[in-house]
C-alpha cells in the first residue's frame, strides 16, 4: 500500500471509535476521514501506521442517507467540530456502540452492556471555555489562492487548521460557546489590528499576542485571559481594558506571560487586570469559583448530569471516607460530600487544590479536604502511619485522557475500597484500566455520557465493586 496510493469506488463498511470510516481496499484496512457507512468513495492514502493506512476522500460517489449538511461555514477546515455531517441522534447511537465495542475489544468486558447514552439537551453553544490563537498569517482558502489577490493583512484570531500547528483559521461565527464569546473574539481581533500589535508566529517563536482564552458561565459571567509572549504589563492591561469597554459583558480579565515554545499556561502566573478575580459557575446546589487556570468540565449542563450518575451509584454511608482522585477544583468530591463522612481530594496541580479548598469554603462544606501532590506518591503512602490520607471506603477517580498509571492501579488494589467509580474521558484507556483491575473488581454497570456534540469524543462512567474474597 503506497504512501500516496489512490483507490476508487471503495465502500465504507463501518465507523471506528475514533470516528474514521473503515474501507478495505485489497483486503487492507484504511481509516478514512469524513465519511459514513454505506458511502462509495475515492480514497487517497496519506500515511501508513503498522498494517493500516489513513486516508482522505477525494470524491464521494454515493452519499449515505445519514449525511447532513454542516451548519458551520468553517466546517472541514477548522480542527474543532469534526462530525457535523452526521445528525446528533446518529452521533449518539454510534457513541453508545463505540463504548461497548471498546470495552469488549480492549478490556475483555462483553458484559455488562452499557446503559443507554445520556445525550446533551443542546448540541450547539455548549462549551464554557475556548482558546483562540493569534497568527500573523491566517489560513487562505483554495478560492482565495486561486484568485491570487493580494491580502495585505493576514493577521488572524481563531482556531488552528486541522492538522496544522502553524496555521490559524480566522473564525467568523463559532457555534461552540454562547454569547458573548463571538463578540469578544471579534472585538479582540479588531483592537489588536487597529493598535498594530504583533501576532505570534510559532515557527519563528516571535510576536507578542499568543492566544485569548474565553470562559463563560451559565449566569452570564465572562472571563478573558490574554496570553502574551513577553513581559508587557502596560500593553496587556491597556488592551484588556479597551476590550472590556467594547464588550461590557466581560466581568474578569487577566493576562499570562508565556515565553516558552509550548502553549501550556500552567507553569505561568496569571495577572489580574480588571473585574473580579474569579467567575462563578453553578453545578446543582454548588457555586464553584473558576480562576483563570481552573480545570472544570467544559460542558456545564452535562457535567451536572454526569455527576448525578456518580451520586446515584455511590454506595455511601455517613461514616465512609471517600477518596477523590484527580480532583481538579473539587467539583465531584464537593458534589458528593453530603453522602459521606469525609472527602479527601488529591490533585497534582497546586493551584487547582487551592481552588478546591476555596470552593469547599464557598459552599460551607467542612468535611472535604484537598491535598496537592503526585497521585502515585500520595496513594503509596495512604493508609500508612504519618499519611494524611486514611484507607478509603470509596474511591472516585476522573483521570486525564492517558488514564491511570499502572502504579496507581496497584495502589487501588492495595487500598481495597469496596467501590470504585471511574469517570473517563477516553473509553479506550478506561477499558485498559478496567482489565487491569478485573481480578479484584467487577464492573457492575457502565454509563456513556456525551459531553462533546459534533465530535466523536465520549465520556464513560464505570461502577466497580470489590470481588468477594479479595483484599
């Protein structure tokens, strides 16, 4: 199978759990972007990996009845919403099936079958956080290139083009985040151009403005975080002040100086410029303080429904100790605190732990405590003399996409809580971890929850109970 080999009239047989269509030219599997089962397509193979290929359609000769027209003008170029050509009900149907297939294939768990998926009430304007990138050379469409017109100002503020770290699409209207997100981005771009601020070029690693993060809440608060390449506090403050004057809905503004080559703002201090220090989000009865670098579920409404599943499943009593691993700002642990005697949260990001402690005070929850440190190290000490973490009765964990480290798995088995509720944002790594726990823990039920409409991403909650006779 040649690197740029082209196949004609290929039937798409199915979808895999990463959203690719599956074709089998010459009996070899090729994963094809942007196609649906039943379609007949021409495919150009763009790369190979082991014994499979990856390709793009050069023509769709027969369309699926499932195919719909994307509602966003940027679809296909923007690297954001990847599934707009599939109706939302069909997206849910495939996602539910993906969870079942991944659990069986990668985790050896044919039973229990996942429960019916919990879909979103709204499949647009559902995110509470977006990160827009500045670029001195916006992406040009094929039509613009063909016209060969001069484009004197190519400065852009938007999203990275699919598969390109160095090219940014100048976004007009985005359907991911509610108002005032689009207005903030539009005004931020206008002000930056009028003031002739330099836009950051990641290839050359130069240019002042790097990114603009916008956070919104269900109650209408809006926070902006400007990320700049070098120390220019007066300029950053002036820029954010002008932006807040143009968009009065902005209630909090900060800037971060990031001179490094990566885009992670975690190691860098956030400087408050105007408005409130934090914004506040509602999650059922909780009021959560969100600071510039907080990790919180990006779909607020759906986070409530996901947490409700965990709460319903938790086999808790008033004297139980519950360990909340990878706790972030403490939202899950605080959501469950009234069900147990004690909540102990663990998170490696110190600022997140500070946020969790603030949220415990904000909601008057005295039985929750939070500790910063490496999850592996804190778990290894748990239950031993001198450790602030006693042996837990229950564990709830919501790890990053990479899943749980093998050493953490070993400590979970050693600590032997009677129940583990595992919240996952990547079912394939969850399946791997459940297989590693299987000798000691039985999976009682699995609940898929959709947090990201218009994408193939899916969350999965698993209820694990300690097997009899194991310690």
